[in-house]
C-alpha cells in the first residue's frame, strides 16, 4: 500500500512541476522576457566551459595524486609472472578510452556553449549523414576488435593448464559464507577426493577419508607460497557465488558452486621485497596506525591479500585472508609445521571410517619420528645417556606378545642397525607400577628379549645386542594417572657405542 501511495505522490508532484514550468514560460513570453532567457543561455554556456575545464584538470590531477596507490603504477607493479601482460592490456584500454573520454567531454560542453539559444537562431534539420555514420561505426569497431584480440591473446597466454611434467604446487580455495576454506596437498603433493554429501560440521569440505590422498591434506588459515614456483589454485564454492581475487598478483576468478575452475600463477616477489619497494614512496612512510605515530610504518605492515570480489552477502568483508610469499626454505619450514587436518581432527573419532587401522601416512610419520630421535641420540655428546624410545612397539596386555602393527617400528630399528654397522645397543623393557613388582620385572625382561630376538632373526649380530627388563624401577613420570602409567609402559633402547 505504502509504495503505491508514494508512487501516486511522485506522479502528482511531476505533473505540478510541469504545469508550473508551462505557466512560467507563457508568462515570460507575454511579458516579453526573451532577452532575459538569452542572457541565461549565455551564462549557462560559459559555466559549461568552466565546468569541463575544472572537471578534466581534476581528473588528471587526482590520477597523478593517487598514482602510487593504484595497481599497476608506482610501487604496485605486478607481483606475478603473468601480471604485467594484464597491466599492459589495461594501459592500452585506458589509452583509447582516455582519448574518447577527453574528446567527448570537451565536445559535449563546447557544443552547449557554441550552439546556445540566441535571437533568430534556428536549429538545422539533418535527416542522416552517411559519412559521419561510417566514421563513428568503423573507428570504434576497429578499436574494439584490436582490444578484444589482444585480450584473447593475453587470456590464452595466461590460462593454459599445467602439463604433467611441470613442477608446480596445487592448492585449493573453497568459498563458503563467509570464509575461504584453504587446502594444501601435504607431503604427497596430491589433493584428496571430495563429495558434497560427506560435508559435516567437522568435515567442511566433504573430504572422503577412505582416500589416502586426504590423510595428509592441510587446512591452513593463510596462503603461504614460495617465490618463483608455479601455483595452480583450484577454485570452487560451497554455497553462493564468491570470487577468488589476489589483486597484487592480478589473479581473479569466480568461485561457483558445482563448477570447479582454476587459475595458475607464479609469484615473483616475496612479501619482504614488496615491502621494500613500498618503503621508497612517501605515501607508505607514514605510521600504519595514526593513533600510534611511533609504531611501524605503512610499508612495514603491508601484506598481500586474498579478497572475495563478489558481493556475496553481509559477511563479505570477513573473507579477507593474508597471503605470504616467502623463500623456498621458509616455505618448507612453514609447511612442516602444519598438521594434517585428518590426523588432527578426524583420526579415530566418530567420523573416521578407518578407526583403529594403521595408515600409510602414520607409518611414514612414525618412521620420521624414529629417524629424528635416532639422529639426535647419535649426535649427542658422550656425556649424556643416549636413549631412543620405541614408541610404536607395543605388546598385548600382560603378555610378551607383539601387536601386529609393531613390525613397522621394529623394521625401522633393524634398518638402523644395518645402516650403522658399529652400533651396539641395550634394549630395555619398562612397566608401570600396577601388579606385582617381580612379575613386572619378568614381563619387561621377556618383552625386551622379544625385540632382541626379532633383530637376531634379521641377521643382526648377537654381540651388538643386550636385552634387559627394568620392570617398574625406572618410571619416566610418576604413576599417578592412567596417562602417565601409559607413558611408563614402554620399550626403548640405549646406545652403548657407535
Ligand atoms: Cu564472498
């Protein structure tokens, strides 16, 4: 109802204004005020010329003034390999449209001045002019064709997919309301499969946990990439439209639910290098926080960013993510600190279809733990005791019977003995304080011997091995909680000589 009333009011107001206009016109012609009108026309013409001059000078001045804030100018050279071709295309377009912009604005206001209403001046009627029409159709058509062709050329150069033999990193960005979910492939360099039907609260991407490629995938909060390495970003969305936009790298691609797409780019400047570039410009030599004049300057706090360039809803602003471009070594260090999403959040929980099974990724991880503990022990000074835990050698409860999965850790140990021919070790078994101390002693001795027997069966010389049970006499921590008792039930070895 209200919109209808407003509409009626608007229509009535328009009619009133038109009627007043007509009355005024009629009244002035009756009173012979044609001269006044001509004076008004003259002033309108002069003011039009002043306006267009101020407007065009203002355009040029503001462009020059804000140059160092605009992408493609000042310090904002593209930070990716393909970016300069996009910037070039932008400049070419700006050149042609700039010429048209200036000419049409000058012509528009010049005509208003030149052909202002005067006494005895009559409008000329031209039905058509072939020559003019050919010119204003052909010139834009040629320019448009040139722009489109060079645009397609740049597109084809930027968009080919990576070849099989190419060295690249593949990451994935999924737009959700209102967030980017980022995924890295982990050490296997392969992203695992997804199925939207598998999406749950703890599985926001719908990853299929029976696919081993998913087991080492990471879900970091920021994008960290090594400089100079080709990156393929898989882009998709879970709900509404989003847009994956990395302004400094001239990367921009719609993220559409159900239509996975990609963008390939190679970062060419680290964050630190970009900051260095910014530090040369006065605009960035001011405090980043105006409240804190002594604090860091704008160039020091600069970060590349991932933005959503689609107006996706009221939480749109919160989709910003920091992008860090670092050296290869820093990237590797960062990567090694990121935990697998599956192992940290899903493993052995309610949603884990592989609950209780040992996974390849865990076998690899356990081997890495063993290798690093051994390396540390081998390089330790002789004054300290060199003990290496065998965390994944486990026995059936109350028995000296190895669990099937223990073989992987035993293989690690056997390999270490073969690789280090002079290594002599003492294998030791330990228990918690539950049960009879004498029984515990016997049990731990039996367990240590089982490990030694395994090594003997692998061809390791008996002279390099001793096995000893310590029962409950050497707890690592006090036996006060279940967790602590589990830590004390352990098998380890001590390096006697190397
Ligand atoms: Cu969005």
